[in-house]
C-alpha cells in the first residue's frame, strides 16, 4: 500500500520529459531535423527552432483532449492479418475502399495521417501562414517519429500480450534519456521525395521488422538479471521511484546493436525530407521575409473537462495496480499547465 501511494504521488509530479519516443526524443528529433534543411529554409526554421522543439510533444498531449487524435500515432499492422505491412493500401482513399473508417481508426491510421499532415503543411507554405507552418511542421515531426518506433506498429504495443508490460516506455523513453548523448545524429542534407507516402510506409515496414528484436532481446536480457538488478531507484521530485537500472538498460541497448539510434536518425532524416518536400511542392516560397514578422506564436490550449480514455504506452508497477495508476497518470497530465 505504501509503494502504491508513493507511485501515485510521483506520477502526479512527473517531469514533462518522462512522458510519452518520450518527450525527450520527440524534441530531439525535431530539433536535429532543422539542421538538415537547405539554406532557403534553415534561416526560418532556426529562428523558430525552440518552438519546433518544444511543440514536438503537442500531439501526445492532444491525445487526451481531442477525439480522433489518438489513432494518428500508431498502426496495428498485425491486426490486419498476415503480411499486411506489404498489402495495405498506401493512400487513404484506397484504404477506405477496402475497410470501414471505423475499423481503420480502431487499428490506427498513423502512416496515412503523416501524408495528410504533409499536404496540410504544403498548403501552409503556399499561403506563407507562419503559425500554420510552425504548428504543422512540429506535428509532422512528431508523427514521423512515432512511425519509426517498432512498438507503434503492433497491437502488443506495451508488451501486454507477452508479459513484458512497460517495454514501450523503456524502449522509446528510458533508453534515449540515458544514452542519446552518445549517439551521432548527423544525417546529411534533406532530400526531395517524389512519393512521400511510399517513404512513410517504408518506415513502417522497417520499424515493424524490428519488432521481433525489441521483444525477444528484452526476454533474453531479463533472464540474465534478477529483479533487484533489473530495476533501481532514482529520486524524482524528492521521491524514490522504481526505474529500469542503468546496467539493464545498457545490456538491452547493446543487444539491440544500435537499433534505437538508427530509428531516431531515420526519424530525423525523414522529418527534414518531409518538411523540404512540402516546401518544394508549395513552389519554394521565400521564407526569409517571414522571419521578422512580429506575431504571437500559436499556443495550444484544451478546454475539455476530462481526459479521453485512450490506449496507454506508459508502464506502471503491476497489472493489479494499473487501473488506479492510470487514472492518476491521466489526472497528472490534465492538471499540468502548458509550458509553451
């Protein structure tokens, strides 16, 4: 009971960086993508780099407030049947000819949403709408990041079907937070994509192909560590909190042989490529003249009374406690004021 109450208190005061890739990685992906842009774009994006970075996490916050947002972050490939990753229609209108919209949204619309968001960004570039450009570019980087996470491509998204509960946050949050400083994030220059919709599906194919390693290697490493070695305690806001130990994290990371770094780099490169492609398709508008325009940048605010009931990626202490902890977790997100 004491541990349960301690966990509740900790969740209510969780720092932003520990949420949902996690907030740390989403920010890192968006920020690094800016440096791959060409001279015609980088001035505008560097001027607004803090906005692009900080607002990379808005889609995750939006999941709890906006109906229809949650399904944009994933696609349960294995829920569509054998070899679905190669067979699913690449365009939304084609998918609707095969499946109902309700079924598609239930199983996730991640890759289709990436393309739709890019089309919206293209229109924003055409109109030279600074607020829309920044909001959509930040969102697009987030959605692309999600499509490069193996656990965003499966119905076993948090290891709940294989007794690996909590692996989602471990892979996409704990590992980058501890080890990303060792990564080389140089990805080269942004490239124009003739068919961006096919590129996002290639990302989904690669991420889904890595899923077996994500799950299997965690089992291997878990068998090597006793419970007291697998986890450790760190002080968060003055409270001792159970986390995956550094030793266990490194062992798992080593067995993955750079997988997390590779997926982050793919997300960075793809975000830059999609931003650049949207700009080219918009007719390569002059962005330099938009830098000095004085305006109040958009701040997303939510007016909903209660968080929506959406699937969770964060792992808690046990299945028995999960229901109560989940409610506390949602309450924590809902009460936390925006920092943007």
